[in-house]
C-alpha cells in the first residue's frame, strides 16, 4: 500500500453462493469506484484483521474462493458506495493520511473510525446490507420494539471498537440465506419477482438521472431506485401489480399514519373475534358477499368458500375507513394469494391444479399486519440512522407497448418482461391473482378472461410471424407442426410481436445514448413431459436481442447470470441450471 492513494476493501455478503453473482458484484464495484479490482480470499481478509485494519475477527464467510475485492483510488466517493453497493456487507477504507474528514459523510451508527499505522481508516456497513438484515430481524422479532432492540444490538456488535466473536444470535441474522423482503419487498407474494440485488446492480450500471420500469410488476426496481436517490416511474398493465407498487411507495413515505391504522384494524378484529363490538359496528357490518371469480367457485368446497368470503367481508369492514388499495388492503390480497395456490399445467388450455391452505384468511391477514408493523419500525430506524429521504416514485396503469410518456423523457430503464408463454406454463398467470383483484374491487368476478387477453404472453392473444426475425419464425413454425404445442404457436408469435413493440417504446422514450437493462430468460427448454427428454432449446436471449435491434436499439452486451432455484421438483428438467440474461441496450441515433 502506498501513502498517496486510498485503499478500499470490499467484503461480499456471505449468502452469495453463485460465481455469476460474484462477477456481477465485481462489475458493480468497478463502476462505482471507476477502477479495476483484485479479488481477495478468506486468508487475505483475516490477514487485514490481524494487521489492525478493523475488520471483524469472525468474518462469517459461507463460500470458499473469492470473498471480496480490493482496489486503490485517488479520491473515493464513500457516500455513493454506502448508498449504492448491492453485494457487500462491509467496506474498509484506508486513507492516505491521518485525516478523517472524508468519513464524516457516513452514518456514525454504521461506521467506526480509527488510526492504524499513521493512517485513518474506517469500516462501514453499506445501506443495502443493513436493510437486508433489518428484514431478517423484522421477521424474527416478536414486536416492533423488539425489532428495534435487536437492530441496535446487531449494530453495536458489528461496529464495536474491538469487534468480538459473533454470538449465535448475531450469526443467525448475518447468515440468513433468504434476504429479499427488505424495503417492503415482502409485502406481497409475487411470482418471478425481480431480485432486489439484481435490480440495484443494473440501476448502478445504467446510471441515469431518472429510471423507468415499463413492466413494473410489484415495484422492486422502483423502490430500489428511490432509496438510491433516483426518481422512478413504473408502468404495468396489471391493476394488482400497480396497486402493490403504489402501496410500497406509500410505505416508504409513511409519517406514522399507516402504523396507527394497523393498530386500529388489529384492535377492531380482536374485538370482533371476542364478540366485543359496539351496536354501531353491528348495524354497519355487511353480510358476506360473493367475491369469488366464476372460474373458481366450483373448485372450492362450499363450506370453505363461505368461510373465506365471510373472513374477507369482515376484514374489508375493518378497513372501510382507509383509502382503496391501501397497504393494509394489499396485506389482505397477499393472504388470499397464499390461501389459494395455482399451478398451471402449461398445455395452452388454461388447466391448473389448485391447493388450498388450511389456515383461515383472517389469521393470515393478522400475521401480515403484525409483520408490516415490524417492517415499518425497522424502516423508520433505517431512516433515523442514515437520514434517508427516498426519491419520488410514480406508478401508472398502462401498457408497455404504448407508454404514457413523452419522447426522450427517460435516462435509464431497468425491467424484466413476461416470460415466453410457449414453455413457461404461465399463459394464464393473471388467473392466479384473480381472487385478490376481485376482493380489492380492481376487477369484476367475471372480467378475468377479458383482462387476461390484454396481457403480453397470454395464450389468448394471436399473431403472425410477418417481419419477425428468422429465429422467431422458426420457433413458431416448429410449434405449429408439433401436436402438443400447436395450440400456443399463434400466442407465441403474438408474444414476439408484442415484445418488439415494447422495445420500440423503450427506444422512443430513452434519451439519446441512454441505457436499458432488459432481463430475460437465457433460454427456454422444450421437453417430453413423461421422459423429460429435451426436444428443442430456444435461445430466447439471443432472439430478444434480435428484436431489440429491429426496434432500433444497440445491443451493448449480454450478461448471463445463474439463479438459485427455490423449487427443484416442480417441473421436469427442474434440476438443470437456470440462467437469466441481462441485455444491456442503448438508444442510438435515429
């Protein structure tokens, strides 16, 4: 180490298990520091500790091989690193002199500063790591106050002047494998949800003054951008997705009103369960009414159907003073989505299996409110410790094929379009949300099919292959000739046409030279259902890149990232490695 430059050491999160995530972390660090980095292993990390450079004695490392990176720079932007790092849980910054003034912009509660060998050094905990730990704490705590106490204890341990060996309770938090529910990402179950770290990493790589997600889904990219100080716009055709994303944005700006509403609703439901209701409430209480979508009524046993509809009526009555689709309404939607679990067979006929969870909707809703109360408490703690004020979020109900935005009005895009319906088994995905949408009054019980037909990737859509790339036409032609897949051939053609139209809109709304991270499945595999024999592999990332070029975009790079599967038994070939590809696109001159 020289005395003329800063040395930075980045310790990776210990729940990073895949090499592609390590590579993505390295890429992000290089972008944020403006220089190349060198990998370090566990031995090098511990050597820094023994030399007095303040890293904890117990690094809690799960993975072998690369556990971090290091680099030297002239003048690091430490505040930018604090707010934007996605994959690191500690940063060691060693100044070229004894001057500690550069550390003053870091949150004191998450930083410790010392003089070592005549040089100022600091270890700080990046915001995203602390946010991820905060959700682990929120899920394990018994109450909002208990969550705050646990967070205080965790921070005191990690930034102690002489870090101790980690206790079992601290280790359990730091070593949690699933850490994707922070910043209210866990408000509502959502299939194929954006991984927050991936969204954050590509917000860093596209680096615009504002951000658009034209397939906003549950709002993951919007929330991550807002916390990073980037104003965000989200568009989605699905009304429930819009409601979820809006609720998350509302939670980021809560002034205590939502926390008070949670306590009020829990009190009302508890009194109702004990029969302690006023005459006024009794007079107001509505009878249970039919909210069950028509296609589901004959699939649910009548006693259970009456129980669910009675629970929903009672909960909606307790929520009657709140605005429509408030975060508490979204907690009800989540309970319904967990109550009824769909598995579509992927044959193109909309057939599905349905499993019904034994717990009552009311109990699941109550659990959701208690978790939301704890999540709000840890969010308020994060704001108090860091001074965070999120950038504004705007969520709109709209269509990615016809964006409600002006030309050249967006500086960056991070998004993930729906999967190709041909092999995913998701061609009737909207039906799995139908119960929640009818309960929230977003659609009528008999309107599900009409809304489904509007979705990109719906099997109800039809299209032809005119002007599509040769690879896309070949896929559709093969499906038309296959007796088991011909039913979805026209829908797949429509999917390619719709995807190209959405990419043309990406080109239209991006400013000249701005970038888009477009996340798609790397490939789709067709197999025989009984033998699991692979019959065709479609390189869908390459095909999407061709569509992007037809739309006028420049394909800068294809970044392949392996994902950890949560379910390895659901489908044939489910033990195969699964990759997503990030197409890094750029608007070129017209």
